[in-house]
C-alpha cells in the first residue's frame, strides 16, 4: 500500500543486458515527475539499481521453464526514494554485512560493494521462490 504523496512506478524487464538501458530510461522518466530529488540522490539510487540489475543479469540463473523474469518497483516520498528489484533466479548466497570492495587488481566483484556504498539501505530477502532487493536512499537537499 502506498503512503500519501508517494509516487510508484512498477514495470517488468527482461533479464538480459538490454534491461540496463530500459531501467535507466524508466528511472529518467521517474525523476521527471519530481524535480526536487537532488542530483546526488538520483545518482546514488541509479548507481545502486544498475549495479544490482547487472548482477541479476549476470548471476541470477533459474531452472524455471518460463525463463528469467525481473520486476522493478520504484517509489518516492518526501523522505526517500526506493527501488525494489525482484527476480525468479536462484537464491543469492550473499552476506550483505560482509560485502567489501575488492582489491584494485580484481577484475570483478565491485558491483555489490558500490551498491551498498551508494545508498542508505540494501536489503536482500528470498520470498516465495523470488529474490527481492530493496534499495533505499534517504533524500537530501542539493
């Protein structure tokens, strides 16, 4: 259920590299409805969303005969902007409390660390056969 004054946009995206462009386009349209969201907050949430979607595309394989599916729900209130990403991939074996930036020589492993560092809250949960990622950015003043 939405809060009073909350704006919500929910959409489906393919679990494929082109979904990154779709997600960024939908974020741009979402921001256009409220120009009061600071540039810093927009960048923080977008970076986290793109990094998590990229991880879903790369790692969220499924045995579901219907194929991989991603749902994105964006919401905004006066206090926060939020994205909830839900996919039907295999469970993510991750301890968000242990996520750190890899060594500078590493060729991968930065995405989740960047997402965790970018926003105020990253929560992962597995519910009814789906992975759910909740990314929260408390709004600041530009």
